[in-house]
């Protein structure tokens, strides 16, 4: 009866959109990269100094406004010109520069034309054309806690784009495109430093059936294929196998991954630990434990912010 239950449970494949083969999707939230800003609820982004400062500060303001946790805004973003009290002010500067380096290419130009035929050159000379362009973007950002004036966050960011490019031919990308892409990347970096970020990873399941009875091994194999269309069903199949057979390292790992995917972190830690005790060398165990720890810290940070709000 137990063997039949394994086979029937593993064969039930629900219709669903396919995902990456032989993987389970785990998602959650990582805490802010900077742990010194969690008590700051309201925030204003001042205009950054520099030619591109307005563009950067406006983009950062939009990013911080869009941050959500549990469907709620993470920050209360305030316009700096409003003059209302805020917990934090973000300021900074940005400098962009373009210069030509020493690399040159030879070119020819006409120095004497045929008086009778303007399309004919009687004498040419060679000249050097500078053909390497270096563009740089350097940004400095800091966050000040307005309550006590302390600097809670500061970070220099820089990017460099070097291209072998001559003025008489088209470059791979323009300076403007490089600056725009750099500003986007720097805004994302600052946003991840100041606020939590969601993640979604497709983690490969362990396909090793060694140590399982024949029927359980076949059900295990079917569940592996089932991950392509019905991840929850595959997890149910592995759980059924574990109820009737001694778990192997691979089965314990997969069940840990299933528990993590449904955010049952206590069960996930237990299963990952059992997989290690059974001899698993899967490096994704450590990655899973790290994800769980970071997600729990993000939840704790959010709970602490909610307590602050409740006291105000």
C-alpha cells in the first residue's frame, strides 16, 4: 500500500506554466545593505550637486518611493522643499568627465589640390587622430539622520568607460548612454543599501536516488520531472516518500528546499541540517541557510519599524 501511495502521489501533475527544469523557486526579501538606517521612517532626497545631479536625485527619489514591504511603503518620502521635519536627508554630488587618451591612429589629408580638378589631390600628408575616449562618472552619497545630525550612510561610487573610438567613425555607445546606464546602476546600489530588496532564485533540486527502495526511487524520479510543471506537487510527492521510507541526503535537501519555498523556515533548517548529517555536500545548503537568515533579518527590521510607527 505504501509503494502504491508513492507512485500515485508522484504521478499527479497539475496543469501549470512551466518553469526552469529540475528547480524549485524560492523567494523572499533581503534586508537593507546598511543596517544603520532601519529607524529612519521619513526621508527626503536633496538635489545632488553636479551637471547630472538633478537626474540622479529624481531617479533615487522615485526608487525609494516605490519600495514596498508586505504591500506597504517602506519609506515616507518627503519633498525637501516642503520644509517639513524628516528623519533623514540624502545628499551628494556627481561628477562626469570625458577625456581623450594617448592612443592615436594615422590618417591622411589633402594639402594640395589639383587646380583643374577639385576631386584630385596632388599632395597628401599624414596626421595623428586621437582615438581613445575615456568617460568617468564619480558619485558620492551620504545620508544624515536629522534628529542628531549623525551621518548614517556614506558611499563613493565610480564607473569608467574606455573605448577605442575615432571621431571619424561611430562609437559602440555614446557618452550619454554610458552616463544614463551608470546613473541607473548607482541608483539601484543606493536603493539596495537603504532598503530591503526582494529576491527570487531557481535552485536546482538534488536528483540522487541512491539509498531509496526501488519504488520510492521511481517516485522520486517522477517528482524530479514534476518540478517542471508543478513544484508544489513535487514537494507533496517527496513528503509522501519521506513518510514511508528513511530519508536520504538528497530527499532531505529537496524537502528543505520545499520548506524554504513555502517559507516554513524552521522546517527548512531542520531538513537542511538532516541532509548535512546524512553526508550531503551540496553547496546550496549553505546558500539556503544564508537566504533564510537574511529573510528573517528583513522581517525583524520591518517589525521594528512598525513598532516605531505605532509609538509615534
